[in-house]
C-alpha cells in the first residue's frame, strides 16, 4: 500500500477515535480520585472511609497504571528511534488511546453501583506514575496520605508475616529512605496540579469527623458530622478485620504510635536522623538521642549495596546495547 494511502487511513482512524472519546467523556460524569502515599501509611483506611459516602465507590491495588507505564515506555522508545517512514503515534494520539482504555475501566467500576459520582483508585505506588495519570486524566484528584515514618517502618517490617520479606525494607535506614522517596514523590504531584490534598494519618485519629468532612467537601461531596462519624465507626479496626478480605496480619493495631513499643532505640535514632527535615516540617517530634552521623556498620552496608546496584545497572545497560544491535532494523517498513 502506498505511504500516502496509509497516512490517510491513519488520520481518518484518529479523527474517528477523537469523536468516540468525546462521546465517552460526555456519557459518564465521574470524579477519579487517586489515594497515594508511602505504603503502610493508612491508605487502605483512607479509601474505606471515602467509600462510606453513598456516591463513592473504590477499588484498590489494581496496578493499572503500573502496566500502562510499560506501554508508555515502549511508545517513548519508539518515538525516539527515528527509524520509521511515517509517525505511528503522536503524543496526543497515544494518550488519547490510553485515555479511552482508562475511561472504560473506571466507567465499569462506577457501573457496579447506582448513583456513583466518584471512583477511588487506591494504589499507593501511583506516586511514581502521577505524570502518566495526569496526562491521561488531567482532571484527576490526588489524596496523599502521610504518616509518621517511625510508624510506617514499624508496619513495613512486620509485613513479612503476610508478604515476601524482600518486598519491604527491614532495616531502619532503608525504611527511612523508603518513606522519604515516597513522600517526596507524592508531594511533587502538588507542583503540577491543584487537585492535590495532603492528609495526615494522625489527624484522622485525633479529629476524625472534622478531617473526613473536610476531605468530602474538597471533593464537593455533601456531608455532615453524623455521616462522617458513622463512616469512622464502620471503619474501626475490629470491624475492618472481619469485613475486608486481606491477608492475615495486613491489619495491625490501628493506633497512632505503636512504634514506641515496636522499635529499638537504635531504630528510632536512625530514622530520626535520616528523615529529620521532613519530620520537622510535618511536626513529628523526635524522642531519641540525636545522631550526628549514621553508625559505621550502616554506612558500610549502604556502600556495599550501592556497589551492587551500580554493577546491576551497568550489566543491564550493556545487555540493552547488545539487544539493540541484535534487533537493529527499521520497523513498519511499507513495501
């Protein structure tokens, strides 16, 4: 087929796709809310509280954007390859296709119940995919749940009872950096969208009804204190353990400062040293004796791990080069 004919078909296809997108967007009017944050920060509790509102439904750990990001990486790699006779997907066309797919998924979730106005996706790791989410859903809302890093590490370390031990950090210095990376990534979302809200886990404990009502109002959802109090009562830890299907051990104590009993003095001092700037900004008070530097053993472990990570990255880069030469041929050749 001549290139000119292929280009014409290509343009007509996307004109039709844009029409379908406009129809889809006009059919279902829902807010899409993403609950993000460092894992084990109370994002599940936040999602359950949101879902108590009569016009809200939620789903969790879909990893939808994890997998979609792989497609985005493929597209970006091909866009930079400059080895095709015609552009296959321009930027707006690629994200339009992704949006059509994502709209269908969220609409299916919304259709499970009547009168749904808000669909909540709780996947804490979406802090890493916020740019992709905003490219697909420029009107997305983000609720970033932030919790004391000492509580987070205490919960992360105990997660080995219900998941693979390698999935979460088990040393204090790694837990503190894990928290820092996730929180900093989440806060960057506020730099690119106004639909960003930070919620302190501790605030939900200390002034639950007022905090929850503020969140509902931020989402333009009608509410009163009674509704919020009922939501909190329905999501108490004892009820949640019996009502929500999660691995045994997923729900722990459901209290603010269990780290005081769970962590050693050394753990507390290391976390407070590594995360001190953000802790101070959030008002998390230090309780351990101050450290002026990390212990030598911790620094040695970090150095060895850095060398190992560096070696893995170099190996992967070399492998990509080899594969690139092996498969270095033009794609979409038209005869």
